[in-house]
C-alpha cells in the first residue's frame, strides 16, 4: 500500500514563503499526474496545483503566480513552493494523484497557518 507523507508546513506571516514536500513509496509518482490539495476549516478539499509526468503544471486561479509545483521522480517526491502567502491559504495541505481511479489513501497532510 502506497503511503503518502507530506511535510514542510508551519506558521508563517502573510507575505512569507513555505516549501511543502510529499514523499511516497514505490513508483507511485512516476506514472501519475500528481496534485497538491488543501482543505481549510469548514470547506471541502480542493485541488490547488497539479503536475504531469513531463512537467506540465496547472494551478487554481487563487494561487497562480504565487505557487509553483515540481516533482523529482528519482527521489519519489513532489514539491509545492508557496510564496506571497495570504491568510486565505491557511489549510491542511495534501498530495495525491489527480485521477480518482489512481488516488491512494490520503496522508496526514501538513498544516499551513498564515497570520497577518
């Protein structure tokens, strides 16, 4: 069973930056379009960024120009660089495959808290 482990979250002032990492066992990353998701209190989980195996990326409008996503298949990792953070970015962040058919059990996530 593939285990997803997210890390890198924390408490940061508005305007600051964080870099999140996601690691998984096996070749899970190699064959999947990967995404970073977030879930804010009282809200549904949403996809904020995705990256294909060839490196093409996509972002939800609210993070465009501020977040970047990257992957390292050799290290079995996906990253989310978050700059110019806003209070509305506060959420628990998760990684997983974008395809519903390829998703694995959600990891614990990593908490991001942005204060003004």
